[in-house]
C-alpha cells in the first residue's frame, strides 16, 4: 500500500506542477486576447486590469467545474459561460498571432486592386461618341500635317500643307497658320508641335468637347490616376512591412489613412460625374473591414462569421474549446487525487471505465 500511496503522491505533485505551468500559459493567452480585444475602448491600465480579471474569472470557473464530481456534465451552464469568457479571448489571440498577418495582407491586396480600378472607371466615363469622332478626325489631320511639313522634298508649311490647314479650319474653326517663311526647315519639329498644341486647344474648346465636359473629366482622370499610383506604392510598402513583422495596430493606422484618401477621391469622382454611382465597378469606400475587425470588441463575431469558409477558422475554434476543456480536465484530475479515495483511484486506472482522457472532464 505504501508503494501505491507513494505513486499516488508522485502523480499528484506532477499533475500539480503541470496545472501551474498550464495555468500560466492559459492566463497569458487569454489575457493577451482580452487586452487587444478591449484596447482603445478605455485607458490602457484599465484595459489590462479588465483583461486580467476576465482571465482569472475563467480560471476560477474552470476550477469550480473541475471540482464538481460530475465534471462538465454536472455544470453545463457554467461551462458555457466559461466558453463565452475564455474561448473569445483565446480565439482573438489565435487570430491576432496566427491569422492577423494574413488578414492584413488580404486587405492590402484588396485595397490595391480597388485603387487600380478607380482610374479605369473614370477613364471609361470620359468617352463620348461625338467627341471620340472629333478626336479621331483631329488626330488624322495632325499626322497628315506633320508628314507634309516634314516632307524632305518640300519641307515646311508650303502649298500642300496650306490645303491641309484649310481642312483643319473646317473641323476646328479658328485654326490659324503661323506667320513666317515656309522655306526654313530647320525647326520643323518645333513648328509641328506648335500646330498640334493649337489644334488640341481648339479641340478642347469646341462645343462638342465643352458640352461633354471632356476636359474636366480628363483632368479628373489624371488627378485620380496619379493619386492611385502613389497610394498603391504606399500599400506595397505597407504590405512588405507587415510581412516582415510590423505591428498590426500601427499598420491599421496607416491603412486607415489610405482608406480616408480613397474615400475622398471616390467622393470627388462622384461629385464631378454623378452617373458613376450606377457603375458596378465603382466602389465608394475601401474594403478593409477584415483588418478593421480583427482584435476589435464587437467585431470578433462578424469577423469569425466572414471567415467560416476557411479551414483555419474552425481549427482556431477547436483549439479555443480544447484549451478550456483541458484546464477543466486538469482541475478535475487534481480534485480526484485530492479526495484520496482508493476506490476512485483504482477506477480511474481501469481503462474500461476510468475518468482519464475526455471522459474525466465530461463525467
């Protein structure tokens, strides 16, 4: 009997040490999750206090359930309460530490795609059938005039060039031939550019372009496109820093600034081109909800539901449940050893119906 008693005491001490070590790990994981879940809602010191209280509350609930002779089955409502407190914190920790980087990279990639799409949407709305026809005609005349002025056999704006200019006047009233001799060909490129600039100016001032607002829309496209290029570069840099381990809260601050910029650009487009609202490719805001939701109080459930199609989400939920169950199970085993009932000890050691494994916790 002394040998059995000694073995019992040895196992009791080993399980006690294991419980202490596991409790430290459990409280750390749970406290971290709750701290980041509440971060920003109150003073950091108060956040840490509340997170610590939540972790300790879960620990004591697990102790109470583990001390019940029927285990979890004897206190199911309390175990559900434990899951609400503990599993939320554990799941949030797992999401932040294991999934956070992936979620942010996905959000950054989506943001880059939206930024690249916005100028294309604007460009698609700058077109006008009548204006496009006028532009095509002007471009043809530009080529013809440039070829004639550069003609090595009769360079400069000679008689044939003048005929082309007359045709240009019918398309762009107000077009004028520049004064000077048409014999000197040393400045043909400069002369061609001057004529082309004059034709562009007259084209954009034409009733067709003015009525369609082509000039304003093309200027809007230029502005939106330049901004999008700059913001995509920022997103690329942010993505690189996140993959290299940048703090996610700092990354979120940068992402929010970029999202604000996008909303301003989209609003500018909507103000100047109201019909853009009916375009299915136009998105008024940057879709970074997943990055916003992670680690935020009140957003954990929406985030979890939005990622139920991913295997890792179910794995994290299973881990969160298992960690709660394991703490209860360890308390249950300690309680059984503490009772010092020889008959209970022998029954646990019997593989046909003992309380080891999952059966002990759910007895």
